[in-house]
């Protein structure tokens, strides 16, 4: 087994990656999901209600409680802010790197563990998700932590306690499907090793029992909010069971497209999504996966292979598919790939990674020159430095470093230049910031419009109004709402107007400054009062 010349600089590599991501902790939250989830946690704090989840002014039943509890606790400590929402997810994501390292070291040694951790930290969609925070940073950490402790429980039964705890955390983050990821790898490992006695070990059944016990807080909260109140209207109907939704419809109902939330699946979606989501490592991962399948009977462990394949299969067969679903498999992908790389002659893959890194730097430079974000000249300088570094890292021994180069450039680009400029066009958050300065503490009414970002960043409660206004009120509305006011002859004063764009759905028209205005919408803050004339 060869040793990559990395071990002495591993800490520096990790530090550089982390430093490139820290600015993202202060970047405005994006709609819809990140701002929505932050708003739910904010309601927990404002209402001082840790049982009932509310969003858009009503009971909310979609995701389990744990990520919102964690965010709300962070708000209690640091105050309600972007930083407080993103920090615990970021720390969980870093903790996931630590468990990835520990898992890989257990089976393959320190060199492979270092490479696996760096692959995990530099995967493209993981970098994006550390900024646009949903549930995945938490779930990724909990899954690989549960897998690690289950491996340790083979030699010491006491490890089933943290294994069950992290499994319960995963359940209370995303739902029961996580048992597929955790269990499939371990079962495949035992089957290939013909370690049949494991199926008779009492500790695994105690582990499952403890997992159920640790998950009871979620079950109890769902019962109190939904099952105990069948009169509530959820998903357009009464008598909705929160417990049934959690145990079946929230995940398996989506997979089979039988639940209240439906999608349209493509069986090849995750295969081609992985090509960009796991950059700069995706091509090598496909090769590593192919080689591992060819040599199924050889290897130290099959947990990573089983977790990767079975979860990918479930995702691919489901009817509800989003790119960030892949993130939870990145620890397993990283370990599997690192174990393959460590035994591979470096020259075979060094050229591939150099080309990928170069293309990433050039593509980002091209977007910079076209999009012209704030301080874009500074990123041109960053690109020049990156290209010089790319030229200097010509040795095959620099495989990991040259791959990191592309990912660090992505982190710097999106966290310091691209997202801060892009979010100037998120009308909800810009309107909330303006309102907080001009009318601090005043309640705002949504009229025929909605904005999760406005609701999170506003310094007062937001109310929803679909009927006429009887007194002077500040309202947030879009084109449809303003047209309805005009049609009804209602008088109002235009306090402020903001350009708005769905920032998570970018297209070439928006990226190009010459055509950007054609795709922009408009939102307003209006003061409704019969004494005002419409202007």
C-alpha cells in the first residue's frame, strides 16, 4: 500500500477548506427551504413552544423536529440571526468529517482516512449545502456516526448506546428511511463475510429497542400536535395522523408517490446528478464503484458499498428526487473512493483530476466575468492565483491538493462573491432589512403574497390578510396583490419597492446582466390608508 505525501499537511488542508467556508455562515438565507426552516425554528423561540411546529401561519407537518430544535437552541444562545441558524449545521457537517475519518481509519489506516475526510469536505454539493442549509448536514453526520458506533459495537456492546442515539437523531431529522442506509451496509458486510452469528447477537436487538426509545420525543410531539387534534386541517383534510405521516407517508409515501406530497421521478436522476454534485471526485467515484463491484469478494469492509448502493437504488426508484438527497451518502462515497485511490498508481488519475480542477477554475472565472458580482475584480485575482497554483502542482503526488484547489475556489466564489450579490435580488430578505430600519417592531401583513425570507428576517410577527383593510397597515405584496388593491379602489402609499428573483432557480437570462431585468419580479411594501393616493 502506497502512502500519499499528505499526512504532514493534512491539518493545513482541513484548515484551508474551513476558512474558505466560514464567510458563508453570514450569507443571507435563501428561499424557499433554508429560510422556511429557519422561520420554523424562530417560531419555536418566539412562541416558546417546542412541541408544535408552525410555518406560513399554520401547523406544519413535513419534517421531524430535531433540526428545528437544534436551530432554536442556537437562537436561544446567539440570538435569532443567519449565523445562529447556520452554525450548528456547519459544526455537524465538520463532525461528519471526523466520523468519516474514524470509520476509514478503522478499516484502512490513517492515510486512507485523511484522504476520505478531505474528499468529504471538498465535494461540491456539500460545500453548497453548508451555505444553503437544510436538514442534510445534520443527517449526514448522524448517519456516519451511527455506522461508526455500530462497527465499534461488534467488539464492545456498550457502543450500541451511542449508535442507537445517533440513529434516533437521524430518524428525528428525516424519518424511518434512514434505517435503510444504516442497516443495508452492515447487513451486506455480514452476509459477504458469512458472519451469520451476528444475526443472533442480543445486542443488535437491544440497539433497535433503544433506537425506538430515543425516538419517542418525536412520536410524542407529533401525537400532541396532530393525532390529539383530528379537527385540524392538514394537507386539505381533517383527521391527519402525524405519527402515521412520520412513520410512513413522509418518506415511503414519497418514494411510492402515495403520500400527500408527490413528485415525478427519473430512475437516472441521481446517476447524472452525481456527476456534478460530487465534483471534483465524481468520475473517480464511478470507477471506484465499478472496480469494487468487480472484486466483491475482496476488501476490508462492505458497509460503505452496501449503504451507497441500496440507498441510491431507493432514491432512484422513488418519485420524489432532489440533488441534496445525495449529500447523506458522501461519507460512504468518500471512504469507498479513498480505499480505492490508496492502492492506485497516482499517474493513472492525476491527469483526470488536473483537468477537472482546471475546468472548475476556468468555469468560475467565466461566470464571474459574465455575472459581475460585487468586487468581481478580486475574484479574478483569486482565479489568477489558483491557476498559478494549478501549474505548480504538477506532480502526481499532488493529486489531492490539485483536486482541493477547484473546491476551495468554489467555496470562495459562492461565499464571498456570488451568493452575496445574488441575494440582493431576493426581494423578501431585502424588504425585511429595509422595513426593520424604517419601521422597527411594526407588524407586517402578507397580502396575496408570501416570503419565507421576509418572515424570518422581519423583527416582528407577520400576519396574513386576504380580506379588506380597515385601518392604516403595512403590507407586503406582489403584482397580484397590488392589482387586487387597485381593482378594489383601495388607497395606499408605496413605502418601498424591491426587485425579486427566485434565487435557487438560476438561468442564463438572469446570469447575464444585459438580460437580467427581463426575468425580475417586483414586491412592494405598501401603507394601506384611505387618506393616501395610489402612487
